[in-house]
């Protein structure tokens, strides 16, 4: 009987929900996801501005059949989205709104195959990032967010 009581007490000390999610660590996992997504969006946005330049990005977009003017929307959206996601200020919405950018990238890389290390890059990376963006949009901002979920304090 004592062993059963101890095991029950030990389980109660760890806030794991019926869904198997550790409620004490999940906010920090989501913060880690926000850091990774923000770094990816910032690096890709800066690449378009500083390395390829916006006219160069527009030219690339045209070469793959996308409207060239899209470059002038996508690059700033990537940087603004990165900031929103990093800060946890409407980051969920930013992740959701940036999903079509990743799906567009997957479309461009589709002919190259699955693996992103293939010549020209495959569609594995953008599809994975789109999935992670959707996880962020569904799961929430997590710890250290400027705009935590309603009814919850920031960690």
C-alpha cells in the first residue's frame, strides 16, 4: 500500500495532462520552437534583402513562374514575421500567414525531389517548416511571449 501511495504521489508532482503533455515544460518547448522559426524566417528574409537583393529575388521568382512583384511582399513579410514570432506578439498569426510562402517554396523545389540536399534543393525543408509553423499556430506562443495566451501570465 505504501509503494502505491508513493508512486501516486510522485506522478501527481509532475503536471502531465491526460494527453501526455508535460505542462511545466511545454511553454519552454514552444519558446524553443519560436526561436528556431524566427531564426529561419529572419535568415531567409535577410538573404533576399542583403545577398540576392530584391530585384534579384524578383528575377528568381519570375524564372520559376511566380509573379516578380511577390518578392517585394515576401521579403518584408519574412522579416516582420520573424520579429513577431520571436517576440511572441501575434506570432501564431504570423506563422499561419507565412505558411503559403513555405508552400510556394515547396512548389518551386518539387521537381527536385524530396531531399533538400538534392541539386536545386528538394521540398523536404519547406514542408517541414510549414508543419512547424502550423504547430506553432495551433499550440501557442509559449514562455517569454509579449502577448501570452488569454488568461495566462507570461513565464
